[in-house]
C-alpha cells in the first residue's frame, strides 16, 4: 500500500484524478489528517463512502506503530515507534508553558559516530522517508488535547538531518504548509553536527529555517575525539558554512554545546569557545549531559556548569543554559530504543 503521508509515493491528486474525483478532495483529506487529526479514512464524513473505501484499500496512513510511551513528571513524552520498513525511532513531545515542541528523528540510527550519543551506538541503518517523519508529527499531535496544537519543530532526534536533506525538507514543507500543520518556519529548527557542503546546499535551497550547529568542543583536537566526523572538515570550515547560512537566511545562528563532566567543561575551554564564536550573531545553548548507560561520560557538576556559563557571558556571548527535560524517562536521543533491547530499564 502507498503511504498517504509520503508525497513521493502517494501522489494523491493524480490518484484522485484517475478515480474521477475533483481536485478539492485532496484538500479535504489533508484537513482531516493534519487539522482534524483523523486516524483512519472512515471518519472523513465529507467524502463519499465509496471514496473512503477506495482510499482505505489503496493507502496507508500509519506505517509504524507505537511500541512504547513514557511520560516524564515535567510533561515530556517520548514515543518509540516500530517501523514497517524496519528499525525503530524515537520522537518527543515537550511541554513548556504554551509551547508544544516536538523533536523528530531523521534516520534509523546514526552514522556520525559521536562518542557520547546513544543514537549511533547501534550504527546507521537507513534514512527515514519524508512520510515517516510526517508520521512522527502526527503521532505526537495525537498526544495533545483538541484545544492544543503543535507550535515548534526541532529536527534533533536520532540521525543527522543534513545527511537526509531531501526527505527532511519534504517533511518540513508539510509541517510549515497552511494545508499541513501550519507551523511558522521561524519555529522550525534543523540541527546538525556540522556537514559544511550540506549546510551550503541548505542555504541555497531553503534558508527559511533556523540552523543549530552542535559543536561540543572548542578546538579540533578535542572535537576529533568526541565527534570523529570533524576530521573530514574541521571547525573553521563548519563555521564558514554556518556564516554563509546566516547571510542567506538572516536568522541568528544557534550553536549547541553538550557539557561533559571533566572533558569539555573547563574554564580554559570556555575561553577558547568564546574566542571561536565571538562577533557572530548567535545564541549558544549550553546543555548538561544526560548520562547514557554503558558510556563513560558523566554530567558536570553544578559549579562547573555555572562557571562555564559565567566565563562565556563575561566574554560577550549570548548564552542559554537549557533545562533538562525528561531526564527521568531517558529523554536523551537513543536511550529509549536501547532500553527496549537491553536489560536496562527506566
């Protein structure tokens, strides 16, 4: 069966034309899926019953199933999805005041090899289709009451979004489209470990979204150890590409820095980081590490976090220390998937 959420495979308008149906039927179906939150074709009452039956026979809405849901005391919910095409991925709903943000995966596993991240411990399996990413959005939307809507999207789950750029952009098109979820592009962020050529392509093709670059180290020596993909490019080339994206988009850059206790949280490293980023129109997110079982890294002390942030601010950087959400449900990327296949429980 064709996946109705995947523009490449569904081609809904062409199929409707073959059925002798008017073109507005496609808009009706989209409204039911994205606005009215229908989970099957049966409730689509403004469609003829014969058309609903034909859609049910031809198209699938869901190509995954929710195999596990965990909810944090702070309202964060993480879903583990088992995919029909193989593999499993995580997606997260975060509640913060009026914000209803979702964090989506772009790949099954990850091939970037970041030493401290649970997502890549099982290796890379495959790219997700755009439909599978849209499906994550709709699964998370079902967790909201009828009077709430999704407000922000972050491509910061499992996988490297820029290594699956075409499908990611197709999914975000539906997220930002008025006929989709209608989320402003200003509220959509693509996160990357830093693939300069892909950042350049994004700047030329679709500079509507915010870009977040994960640094995690203030120099190439340490970053080569923590994120081995850095050996191919180096920080200078990554920052040049990020600067180019700012020029194309006009959107302030975001840099991410996960603080690993005793590894990258020292005062001299804060000063190196400030020297690296000073003068750019940017926001630096400092993120205390969420420990991952079987990995040797630990969360930094509160004193180390405060000292690191203070030095950066004294050097003129705009710093935001991200509050940890969902720590009690293994909210760090990849942890829930690993727990489902290992004796570790949460």
